[in-house]
C-alpha cells in the first residue's frame, strides 16, 4: 500500500493535535494572535530539528520547496521568517516543555527498550548537566562568566531505556546541587552522579527520604573509618564504613556512609566512590557508577544529531523553545527506533530520515525496510481527456 503522506507528516501525526491545543489553551499561547498558529510554529521548529536547518531562512525556504505537501502537516503555507521569529520570541516556551512531559508520560510504558543490566529491583537513574555555550554579545541575558554566556541543561536519566524522566533549563551559573535538592525521587531508588553533586546536606536529605546514591568522593574529604569489609574481588582495594570529621560536616551529614575504592582493570586508574547503600556488593556499586556514562552518551547524541549548539533566535524565549523542541525530537526518534525491527543506530536513522523527510512512504514499513525500492507517487485520481494523440488533464 502506497502512503499518501510524507514521512515527516506521519512523524508529526504521532503527536495528538487535541492534546497539543489543550496545552496551548492552558498556556494561553495564542492570546490575541491572528493567522499563524502555535501548531504552525511547532511544525516549523520540528522541521528545523529533523532537517538540521541552520537559520530561519532555511526553515522557511525548506518548507516552501515542499509547499504541495504541507496540507498533510496542517499548514496552509510555509511561514515567513519574520512571522516565525516573532512567534519564537513571544509565544511561551512552556508549551513545548508541557508537550515533552505529556509525550513522556504517554509513551514511557510502551516505548524505549527495557534494558535490565542489574539484578536488584531498585529504579536506577543518573543525574547530570551539560552546558551550552553562547556568545555573550548576542545573548546578554545568559550571563555566565565575564566574557561568556551559557545555559545549562539538567537531566535525570532512567536506566530502563536510557531516556530522561526529568529535564530543566537554567542559566549557566546555577549550581547543579540547587537543582538536585528540588527533585522528588522515588523511595528505594538509586541515583548515580559525579563529584559536582557532592553535598553533605543533600546526602542527609536523600538518606532520610530513603533514596540511595552513588557518587565519586572528593579528594579533600575529611573522614574517619569506623568499619571495614573484606573485598571479594581483586580490583576492589577497600570497602569501608566512614563518618565525616569536623563540626560542620557532622552537623550537615551526621550519618555513616560507605566508601569503596577500586582500581579500574581497564585503565589502571584508582577511583573512590561514596554511597549510603550497604546491601549491594562493592562490585555492583562500581558497575552502577560505570553505567552513569549513559547520561554522557545522551548529551552527546543530543548535541551531535539535533540543533542545540546553534540557534535561530537570540532571546531567552526563542532559545528555550528550540531546546525543548530538540528534546521532543529526540524522544520521537528514540520511539521510532524502538518500534523498528531494523536495529538502527541513532546517527543512521537521523541521516536517512533527513534525506527522506518528504518521501511518500509508510513510516513503520520504511523503518523496518528502509533500503527497499520506494513505491511510485500516489495515484492521481483526476480524470484525463484524450484528444487524438494529446492527453489533457
């Protein structure tokens, strides 16, 4: 069966328009607006991500060259650059944040591969952030350092499927710990993080809430050993129970924690972990922190395959709109990769999809067999009138 809509149209169709407009009404995004709708803006910005458009001009011209195929996207015509720029600058970016979490809630139980690498039943998550550098002269509101601007993306990654269950965007000077303290984590869950999240008050808070953490220990930490365990693996140097020294350290974290020191068999590098979990083996603690690398891979995929390093607007609202649209785009890409039988890598899926955005193919069949010979164009049912040797339509 030949599809009568483009691949891009079918991707957009994954998003329910009535839910999108429910969010638009809730955020009052189209208050006193005329003509150019929020849906038009969303389709244009999603096209920016999937087609790797570098400017408003490329978005506008890219859609104009496919003007005959826009009606399936719900667009009457391609937007002008000035119209799209005004919408990005003034319509609330929270629409796309709400849409991201709506799609996540809808699809997280039926999408994304469930990879269970550990035997324990606790939910495993990773917390980290990445900085997106900005030119301070173009983005004066994003003051980070004396001559540098930046925004920071904070992500909480679920290791069952390696997809974010929390995302937040802040200015570059917001400390990671401030975001971590505001999280509400499930009881008995395990969270892996790097040394940037070392905070004695945070350790105490999570321990009180029944949340386990695994982190790297700071080199200048002042502690005393109050208990020891015999290592069961050769690469485990020591497994100790510790308490902090010093008045303020004891006041902020008056609890016993666990210190695990290892020598990486692959690199020979010595690493020291700190955790409040005493039931898991030292080997499992080390493997949990090793699996934290998946959040770094998520940031790498986001920056390599989507448009969050160069921006088509300079206001805070425009930048946040583009970044949240990128998060929606990577969710759709991972959803399609999960449903496909092809075994795509994300880089190959993005590359081939960009070449075929406006190709008339059935999306799910194309994802399973992308290299098959494409079908012909949709049949034109318009009657033809034969006059001698000439045919007139």
